[in-house]
C-alpha cells in the first residue's frame, strides 16, 4: 500500500507542477445531452466536477417544435422563483429575462430547476418566434447567469 501512496503523491505533485486541474475539462459535442433539441448544431461548456455535480453547457440547434410552441408563460420571474422542472408539462416552465443568461435579440426564454442532494440544476431554453432555432443552457451547482457570462453572448 505504501507504494501506491507514493505513486499517488508523485502524480499529485506532477499535476500541481504543470498547473493542470485534473477535475476540469471542456465540454463539446457528445458531452452535451440536450433534452428538447431534436438536432444539435453546437455545444460548449465546462465540467469542474470530480465526484460532485459542477458543470455548465450551452447547446444550439433545432427545437422540438411542439414543445416550443406550447410554452407561453407571459410573466417574467427571477431565477430564485423557478418551479421544479416537469418534462411533460410546458406550463410548468416559467418565462425569464434572456439577457440574464447572456442571450440577446428576439428570443423567448423559459427556465426551471431541479434540486437534489449535491445537484442543483437550472435549465434555460431560448427560442426564436418561429421555433426553428433554439438554445438550451444547463447548469449544475454553477449560477446560470455566471455560466452565461463564461459561455459568451448568443443572439437570435
């Protein structure tokens, strides 16, 4: 067992010396699993979790048209007022200010949250008026607005 401890300690020193964070990686392509986009065109994000949930990503693509058309919450709410996600009921999703998440232009944005032990997730969907272009931003234990800043602006 002492040999294993020596190897682990040496590896930790090596990684610390290179400035590499072994628990952090960029997300792209197949790393992203959007729920309400039927065809994903792009995806970017970061995963900082090793044993705990700590990630964010933003995927763009073609929305599930019937879902997009069914969303219609008229009043804007803040992130702290979000309801629990219900993947079968568009009525459970609440309208949010797109600019909060660094999404600009003529988009309509909707959000919900899922809280579980060590895994507080926020889902934000943005759609154009024709439901032909969509953005899905998912965060886990990372502020959704903070992730929007890190991911950069997106416009419709």
